[in-house]
C-alpha cells in the first residue's frame, strides 16, 4: 500500500513541484468557490441564460488572440516569473470584482462592469494557462515523471473542485456572493508566496532567427501534419465545445429543473468533482502512458452517455449519480489528452503545441457556453444538453473506428521524438 501511494504521488518527491502543488491546492479551492458563485450570481441577478453564457464567453475568448503568441514566446521567457505576475494580476482583478459586488455597484440594472471584469480575467487566463502547462517540465526536470505530474496536478485541481462548489453553495447562503469573491481573491496570496520560493535556472537562449508569426504558423503546421496530435486537438475541441458547456447550464438545472437553490448547484458540482478526483487518482496510479489511447476513447463514451441520462433526469439523486460519471469521463478525457500531447511532442515545439491546446480549450469553451445559453433560451436547458451529448457520443464512436491508426501513429512519434522513455515507469526519487 505504501509503495502504491509513493508511486501514485512520485512527482511530489521533487521540491519545486511540492511548492507549486501546495500553493495551487489552496488557490484552486477559491477558484472553484468563485466558479460556482459566479454562475449562480449572474443567473440570480439577471435570470438570463444568454447572459450566463456571455459571461463565460468573455472570460475565455481572449485566448484565441493572445495564447498563440504566448506559446511562441514561452520557450524564450522566464516562465516562472511570468506565472507569478499572472497570479498577482488575478489577485487584483478578483479584488476589484469583490469590492464592486459587496458595494452593490454591480446590480440588476448595471451589469457591464461584470462583463468588463470577465474580459480582463480572460486576458490573464490567456497568458497564465499556456505558461502553466509548459512550466511542469521545468518544475520536475524529468520527462519520465511528466505523466505523473500532469495526473497529480489534475488530482489537485479536482480535489479543489470537490471542496470548492459545496463550500461556495453554503457561503452564498450564510453570507453573500461578494464574500465568496473576496475569499477567492485572498486565495491567490498562498500561491504567490509558494511560487516565490521555487528556484529554476533557465539556460541562456540564442537570438530568435524567425519572426513570431512564422513560429506560430510553424506550430500550426506541426499540429496539422502529425495525425496523433491533430486528432488529440480535435478531440479536445469537440468535447470542450459541446460537453463542457454542461457547467454553464448547471444553475438552470439546479433552479428550474430540480427546483433547488445554490446548495443544489453546489451538490451537483461537487459530485462532478468526486468523479473527476477518482479519475485523477486512476491516471496518477498509472506509471506509463501505455494504454492511454484506448482509455481516451472509453472515457469519452462514459461522459457522453452520462450527459444524455442527466439531460433527461428530474431526480436530484439520479442527477448527482450522473454527475459523478460526467466528472470522471470529462476529466479523464481532458487530462489524458494533455498527457499524450506532452509525451508525444518534440521539445522545441512544446510551447507552441501546448498553446494550441490552451487556445482550443479557451476558444471552444466560450462558444460552447454561448451556444448552450442561446439554445436554452429558445428550447430549454434539457434539450440543449441532450443535443450536445449526442454529438459527443457520435464523435466517440468514430474514435473507436480510427483507434488502430491513432495508436500506430502515437508509437511512431514516441520513437522519432526520442520520447519512448514515457512508456517505462520512473524510479522513485527523493529531492529535499
């Protein structure tokens, strides 16, 4: 049992990653409190499914324009310092939000500051996300441990996802949405402190020989010409556009379908967190990427079928049960995609490919939220979710058809890029 635990959390044996993990674990609880609170707050304030989708849209759409440049520059930046600056920016943005909500400046008659702050958040996320993805290899310094670090990072994210929504639902009842936003703002302080104790030495870089635009185009060509990479990005796009929009509709399901309150929403989000956390531990316990290609297809089917049942449910208990499977399937789908991308990609293309990953997620998510909000406005949330789930199911069944080609291409890339070590289990090490 002890050896199993050590193997599951092997990346935490590295000092820099432990520091990163400890600060993020606290901050992410605040992030999930805010995510839960924001959906409830917007829908309570405006009673508009369209505005609910619009806020999510604005908080992610800047990534389309900014993340490709960040990806091209990330291999030449001090990623550690950039991440610290991004956390400080999050602290300032969320503090302003909390103050405006607590002082009732933002209200049913004046919602545009909320839209402006959502857009500002999107700009910060556009810088933060690709840098955060590429920083993992800097923190661990061992490519063999990269899959475990990604899985452990997902476990941390989903542990917070389990605690944050339930806590947010209770805090809304006991205090107010403004207090929840203030708690999230304060949660950035621990991560800023922990990041300041991390020590990373970056080698001196040679001057760039091509323009930023050419680097971005080169990255897109690499993604398109590599079938496994192209499929992984496409898989991410489909599930982000259609499946992940479920989170935008949760306030509507909690209030109008299940006839509950913010605690109902918190329960639904937390049960999704339970499933996602289980998935994180399953992924972290695997000591190589062997078999992840098959698992990627399987978890897509699980998530799609669970979304279909959830869309038809009028029972809180059945809905919560389906949320466990939804959280498990979508988390495993996303984290497995990330793990395979980072394992397959050439080192000098890592930043650009991961910026494509981030841009895809951040661009599809807002359009998915906006689309779900529009369809819900006309036909209802249950119909919108059902349509999205059926599209994902069809895509997953097609994935089973092309699995042999994908698996063969994946193995070929591992050999060509000298990344075959991720097929072997890393040895446990300690780093004080």
